[in-house]
C-alpha cells in the first residue's frame, strides 16, 4: 500500500550512500504491494458475498488539522496525468518505481480498477483539492499475507503525498490517522490496518507510529526488507 518530500525538505530515507534525514520529519512513501510479489500466487478467492472494498466512495469526509479529507476512487481518464506527474517525482520514483511513460502508471492502475475489489486506488483530497494518492487493499487476500500472520479482513494502505507544499508539517501523520478512522468505521469486520514501509525509511516508520501504528515485525519481501506496522482497532 509512503509520503515523499521535496528535495531539500523532508522525505523518505535516501538510498544507501546519501545522507539520511531526521527521523522526526513527517514523510511516508509506500510502494505498491498488490500484484508486485513475483513468484507468489494470490491467496484463494473468498466465497461470493465476502466483504471487499467497493464502497470507498461512500465513506464520506474526515476532519483533519489541515482541512476536510476525502478519499475519491481514481477515474483513469480524469486522474492519470496528475498521477504520472507525481510518480515521476524522483523522490516518489525511488520507492514506487512507476516513473517513466504514462502507460506504466496506467497499467498499474488498471490492474486494480479492473480487478475484483481487493484493492482500490484513490485520490486523497483536502478541502476538495487532490493532494495525495492512496491504495486501500485487502492485505489478507494479498501476497503480503504470506509474509506475516495475517488475520481475516486486515486492510492495507499505501500512500504518497503529491506536491512539495503538502509534505511535512505533520500532514502524513494526520492523514494516516484520518484514513485509519475511516477504514475502521466503515469496515466493521476489519480488526487492524497494515502497512509495510521500507526498513530504511525511518521517517515513514516514525509517521506511522505517531498515527497509532506499532511495528509488528520485520519481513523480507520480494523487493525490500520492510517494517510490518499495524494499527489495531482498540488502539
């Protein structure tokens, strides 16, 4: 399902050999998990009628210190150009690996939009302005579930903040809190949220911790070593 920051500002932990930023800076940059675990089959489908994620558009707003936040499911024709611009930001590209031509991002989005509701790509808006990208997904039905003790209806999140002006200032932490509350309110069978930031990304991990997540374990995923962080319903 992280929140990047601009050059010279807060941002995800840089690649090895480049100076690391301060752990207290608020950035989150999560690479996408659905469909990106080569060699690992998807878990078996649930019976018809199981709870998927096709109602995100009805979740409504959440109040944050930065304005009214909403999740809006992506419409490819409307949102592709904006998302391509965000994905080609060098800081975002380091973790999401979706930079390059528009078709690369479009293919990633279509895999979710044409799927069975296990993952929903969304724009996050503040007071009606698109400023972040989210993937809300069924972690228990994702290849990620093979790397930790998954529970039924675990819900995964991926996040990036799009523009430099929206990074830092505690924005990522505030939005993570808002999304966690929306998920837990509207998915009554979900007992916890799950995310897997790169273990090097101390800023991302710190932002999740400030939003009420805790580190469950470290996991060796196909493309990174990750900190598996969870937020429990009763936390």
